[in-house]
């Protein structure tokens, strides 16, 4: 994990303010009730609830995931020093997830000293904490899940409780003199390709709108499970500010209470 001294990914602060962690490389297959496991601040997906837990025959079932509901718009500002490692990495993750190419991205934004990004059409999905608690209280750990049982005993397992996803990302860039940087939309669109639509956000605007057909998850909430002698005891709320990301040299600086998910 690369360290950027004296700085912190503003995306962490933006989402942390509403209690969410960042999915640095947006993805389609992260959803509430999934299990994650931590290893030295890195999170990996462990599986679904029923991959580890055996529901009680007459007990509560797997908590339902809510239908899409409107979520907040999240504005994220990046400084010049973070453009390559953070700002464009987030945008690159969105493009890659939708099958596009990032080859022309750095070239298109080569003159940018500052990038402002905002997710649009944000949707939220969640599962009720009370129902997750009931499910875990009535369930038992699968006797064949030996490694998972050890992870639970070490309090290394988390449950995703809520996710934020979006289909659009608006990107505005300025140079060192704070002048808007114009982007050649047709050139960038041709370079990206895939299932991503690239256009100007408004007539005459220098803000570029990236729009996909599939909502991508860019934020999540989770709780840590507390076990003792193989028995579920309680759950601990996790403060927003962690990151879901691929482990790479461009990963942002992480504070002591931040988590990185390698998936």
C-alpha cells in the first residue's frame, strides 16, 4: 500500500461525514448481508451469511435487503497531488467496472490541477441491524467452516449493512490558475468505449458526465461481529472512513482506523 504523507483521501472524509466507507474501485457485486473478513486492515469478502451460518429451523430467516431508495449526492474534491493516485483512480475504477478503457484518461486530464467529482442518481440499499442481530442470535456456525470459525473467534468478521450506488459521476477539472479545463468529449468517449456514456453535463459546461447502465457501489457501512467460544455475543458499529479497494501502489493514505478491502 502506497503512503501519501501528510494527506488523506478526501473521499474518506466526504463519505465518513454520513457514516460510510469508500469503495475506491466501484463495483456491482457488493451488497448488504455479505460477510467480510479483515487481515491487518485489509478486508476480503468471506461469503454470504449462509456460507458460514446455519439458520435455525424455526428462527428468523436471512434479513431482507431493501429496495432501491434515494441516497445523498456526495461531492468529493481532489488536490493536484492526489489526481493520479486517488481522483483518477476512482474514475478509472468506474470506467473499468463498466468495461471501458482507461488508456486516455490521464492524457485527457493532464492539465488538471484539481478535480471535483460528484456521484449523481445515488441509490441506497440496506438490511436492518435488528434483523441481522436476530438472525445471528438464532443461527449456529457451520461445523465445516473451520477457518471462518477461527476468524469469528478473533472478531475479524464484518457484515455489510448498507451500500450506496450510482450510475453517474460528474467530473469538473481546473488548472493551477483555477481556470476550468476543457475536455475533448468525443476523443475521451472514443478512448473509453465500453458501456459508458461520456457527455457534457450541461450545454457549454466543462463538467463531464460519465454515465453507465449498471449502478456501481461506491460506499458501504458494516458492523463487526463479536464472538466468544463459538457463540455470537454482539456486534460493533464501524465508523465511516474505511476503503474498499484493490491493493496497489496508488492506494491512498489510510488512518489507523481505516480498512482496505482487497477483492
